[in-house]
C-alpha cells in the first residue's frame, strides 16, 4: 500500500490501529479441551467461507469457530465448525481469546481490525496472501500467508502439533501489534504530522 502513495508524491504512512491496552483485559488463560481455530466477520463472498469450510473439513480433529452470520452461512457444512452468530464486541473478544490460531480466508481486505485484535490477544494468524492481511502478518514470524487451502491445512496442522512455535508466534503477534498498530501511538504520529 505505501508504494502507491509514494507515486503521488511526498507521503507518510500512518497505520490504523487498535488499543492493545484495552484488549489486554480479554487476555486471560482459557482452559481448553481442543485446538481451536477461528475467525470473525460477516459470512459474505469477500470473507470466503467456502475456503474456511474446505480447510476445516480436511482437519476434523481441530475445532473451527466462525463469529458472525450472513447470507453464506450455508457454505459452512463441515461438522467441526461452530457458527456463533453475531456477538457484542466484548463477547467476541472473549471467544477470540480461546482461539489457538486466528484464521482469515478473505479474498480481499483493507487493514482488518479483526486480525489486529487477534494479534493484540497474542494469536498467531494464518491468512490469505492479500493486501491488508500482508500488512499485519509477517510470514513465518507472527503467522503464515497462504495462496491456497493446502497451505492453510499444512500450517494449521503444524501449529497444532508444535506448541513452542505456536507460543513464539503468538508472542510475536502481540509484540508486532504493540510496535506497529497501537492506536494511541499512531494517533500521536498523525497529530505531529498536522502540527508540523
């Protein structure tokens, strides 16, 4: 994205953000009896629930959760998917906190706040390799970027069996969110641009 702005002329990048401090209250130890993979958003063509379903179907031993609803809910047919319907922000964050990995199967994105919130909660992210997701996820550091279902399946299976890597990527997500997507810090940067 920044390269497009540079073509216009002198440009400065100020990122969107979330409040890691506010989201920290949802970051509590959650007792789990299964490996949970989840996402959040409307069930629409953009969010590509068909891909989410395909990945879930190939990993029947994992639990998949979709927070949201929409016209493509019927695409989620795999028996290991739980669709929660719409939740308040607080309820949604409590559920995201129980995830082991946050997944984003979108065909396109801006900069998804849902990924940033999951990162603030210390979740590794496995996402489609599209603009927006690429801005938040550093491939191999705080998650993986994928071009197809096989890539999602491979990395989710790997993370489900490698607790140390899962934990390290989760910490990297949290650190990256604080460093690059802290709402307050980014607002101060924007303010300083206007003041100068």
